[in-house]
C-alpha cells in the first residue's frame, strides 16, 4: 500500500522512553502501525486509578538518538527501541538510562520481556535476545529482511514475522529456529498466542491461525488489503483490523467471520477489548467503541488528526494518541474527553499504562510519562529520532 511507504519509522516506548526532536524521516522506511495493547506486551499490566481532571503536566522524558520503538518495563525498567538503531533500558520512575544496545539499523519492533530476556527485531534483519539487566546479547538470528513487528513469547518459544514473507518460531533460550511458515508477502503484523495457536497477519491480505508447536496452518481469512493490526483474542473471538477499512471479529477456532464494521478509512490500528467493548482507532481521526458481540457502534470520539495509536484501557479510561500531537484520556463508557496532553508532534505509538502512569512517545523525539489521572507530565526522555512504537511492560530490574 503506497500510503505506508516513505514514512519514517518511529517506535514509541510508551512506558518510559523519549525521543530526539527534529529527526529527518527516512525515505526508505515503511509506514508502521502501533500495536501494542496485548497482554503479552504488557505482561505485568497494572491498571491505574481513574480520574477526571484536565491538567496536563509532564514529569520527565528521555531522548535517544533516533525514533523510539515500543517499550517494555521489567522490574521498574522500560525497554524501548529507537530509529537511532539502539534499544534502551530506562528507569521507569525517573527516565534515566540504565543501558543501551546498538543494532545495525532502525529498531521499530516493540521489545518483549520474558524470564530476564529482552526480545526484539531490527531493520538490520535480526531478531535479538538481550540480558534484561546488562544489555548483553544472548543470541541473534538473521532473517532474510527487515524485522519490523514485535515478538510474542509463549512456552519457551519466540514468535515473530519478517519482511522476508516468513513467520518464525525460535527457541527462546538458544535462538534455534523451531519452524517457519511462508506467507505471500511481508509480515509486519505482531503475533498473538492463545490456546496453542499463533494468530498473525500478512500483506498478502490474510489473517492466519497457525499451530504454535508445528507452524501448520489451521485456517486463514482473506481481507481486502494488508493486515498490520495485532490480533486480540477474547472469549474465542479474534478481533483485528485491516487496511481495507474494516474491523473484523472472527471465530478463533475456525476463522469464520462473526461480524465486521466498516470505518470510513483505513482500520489498520490494533484493537483493544475491555468489558465487552472493542476500542479501535482509525485513519479518519475517530476512536470507535464497538459492541464486542454484535459489532454495533456504541460511541466514537473524533480527534483532530489521524489515530494510528492502539487504544489502552485502564480503570474506565481509554488512552490513545493522535497525529494532532495529543495524547487523550477518554471516558470508556461515554466517549467524553477527560484530559489531553499536547506533545510537539504526531503521536503514532500506543500508550502504556502502569502504576498510575501513562507512557507514550511522540514524533517530537520524546517519550513521556504522564499522570494517568490528570495528564500531568512526570518526566520525558529525548531520543535522537522520532518515537513510533508502543511499550511492553513487565516487572524487573529497577
């Protein structure tokens, strides 16, 4: 899809990173969707208390040397990638850098943290496993092309896709390839694992369900365009968006369509499901709340710019970013705005909420930590590139 090409890769480490302002857009980068509300990327997710004040205050930010990718927190540490080619470990409370690891190209993949190891991909074609405490490399595996999507880790296996058209399963400890499955085009969709099945999508327009142990295809469902949205599986239903403008609900076992909802523009953003409602952003600037069972619209909130960010829901509040430079807090039941915080540029990455703090990145190069109740800034960290991706959160070093 042409609209995705030529845009700079920005990875947002919503939980504690920051980025560097005034970073040039890479001409060869591909347009990236923020994913990242899945539980596997927020592995020790703790919702924050709700609030209804509208004061916007920044606590801190961190600047890397390039765009920032999604982040993960491990024992009080945020892990995030950047388009300055580095992955950072930052103190989740203060935003101070703990360590950084340099790859050979942009890091647009959201890190996943499991058993003391940080897993992520890079545009240098590699999948990396780093020691979460020290940043030392444990192993790496070279695929045939860019690794843009975020890994999922389940039962000692790392699952991740590549622009070489393949979807891979690696031994989480050794990095040995367990199996691979070849799709018809690039795989930019971050996978989700549930009940022994890996769900992912491809630019061949299909949603795939693969056996997690063998890689055997169980089913596929054909949409009408590229699938970058991360699948969300709730109560036996796969919720996923497509660049064809539709949000789909598919039977997780058979792939049969239960319902679809047509937005006015591309629905490439990853959905979030909470309390029987599907929340999803769209190219037309809307955040939609849909009935998870029927697909009927409950409400929509219209921002002043494209919503690439996947919504995050905590304690009755929907947090989401927009190209209008704002991070929004919206009442999950009514769709009414609670507060917004204005950054210096587009907010493409999905926020992460943990311990009463909203972490989000911006194209102004900063990663922000905001009070979840009020929008007050706690800190920001400036990278040397725009921040695009979303964070993964886990308890860990601190």
